[in-house]
């Protein structure tokens, strides 16, 4: 019974994440996000998704970063 309950929870989380997921080219990252949400099942999926993506985007470049890099190249 417990495995059945866990399986249902994981399926629901997977469906919720997939419904909100917009990075179609990154199914591998989506799978990691599903696992992260499952590991934090006590919190709402949208909040854990934001947290997960924020952790993974810490190295992303902002528009300001790109503008600064462009000025450095001139």
C-alpha cells in the first residue's frame, strides 16, 4: 500500500511539474526538478520549482551582464 501511495504522489508531482514546465528542450532538468519536488513533498510544487530553478540559474547571465560584456568588447 505504501508503495502505491508513493507512486501516486510521484505521479501527481510529475504531472504538476510537467504542466508548469516551459523548458521543452530540457527533459533531463525537468526530471531533476520532479525529484527535487518529491524530496520536498511537504511544500507546494510551484514554490519548490522556483527554488530548484533559482539554484540552477545562479550562473545565468542577465541583460545587464550582457550589456557590460558588450561594452568591454568595444
